[in-house]
């Protein structure tokens, strides 16, 4: 199993939640890190809390702005000379019914979760191809495998990522590019608190399912193992993981269940 020691890993959405936990876990492994998000003060806090802060660089980044991603990729490479692994973790969730959600909100979720992610990937891809080495990790979601109420646009953005990165994995196999799709279920982060409502405001409250769920550090350790093993796809969570298999083999049963499931 390949070691992550001294690997250069660029993490988006690194200022909180799963991204923050990944920074700590990977620093423990001896990796060199480039941490990105919009909040510079939070990134500096995470850097200072890492086991090896001298091996951590901070690169502010807004996923919603796709026109500067080439420059961002160049800046990320400059810190340590190259990038071995890109972890696309940044994104925004949703809590609103499809019928109530403004189209502008659907579009914003897609800009951040889908277009922002593939813009970063396309920007760093030539670097990885030139080196004939690279690993793209995408933190998707279990709702990237099935849809649930109140997450129509969020689920659509995650489904789109699976289509794009499955294709990319096949296209760049000869260039030794690895792709790992990570599908967490409920993790105790601020994802619900920061989720967009029908009109685009933050929900500003924690969902019951998330408040009683897996700790980010536990999720991060599972992701690190999946990266080390170069898995193509991994599902992380509690009983909600079974939804992937129920939908696959018993779609009518899944449809009946998901209508009544408590997913907030």
C-alpha cells in the first residue's frame, strides 16, 4: 500500500468539517499540504493545528469563481514543486423542496459543487499528465448515488461529478491518473448549518441526523485509507450506506422508503 509520507496534497474546503479533519490526518501521515478555502483566517488556524505546520501552505480559493483556476493551480504547484494528490472537498449543500427552490439557487449549487470542482481538476490535470502521475480524490456524497428529498440540486451536482470523474478515470488511465470517489453519509459537520434554502440564504441550524452522526476525524481516517489503497469508490457512514444497495437491487422498495425517511 503506497505511503502518503512526503506526498504533496492539495485540499479544497479545508477550513472546516471533513476538509479540516483530512488536513490533520494527512499531516499525521507526514504529507505536505496545500490548504484552500475562502476563509484565510480559518485556514491559518487549521495550519497551526497540524502536526507539521511548516509543511503546510495556505492558498485562498473561491470555488464559485472559475476564471482564475489556472493561476490557482500554478500557485499550488509553486509551494512544493508539484502536486501528487488533489482532494476536491469544497462544496455547499441544500435544504429545500425542488418546487420552491429558485433556479438561481440550483445554478449556484452547480457552479460551486460541479463547475468549481472540475475547473480545479482541469487546471491541475496538465501538470499530472506531464508527470505521468496523479491522484484525484472527490468528496461526493451518498446522494451522488441516489436522490433524497430537500436535496434535488445538491444531489444533481454530486451525480454529475460521478459521471465526469468516471469518464476522466477511463480517459487518463494510460497517464497513470487515479480517481477515487468518496461518498460520505451523515457526518457531524456544519454542512446542514451552511446549506442553502429555497431563496439562497443559509439554513443556519444543524440537522438532527447530522448532529448524531459520525465524527469528521473518523470519516477522515476512512478517506485516508481509501486514498492509500487507491480505491475507485468508497461509501462511508452508518445504515444510510445500505441505501446504495437497496436502490440498486430493489428500486421500488427504495422509492417507498425514501419518501418517508428522515433525511434532515
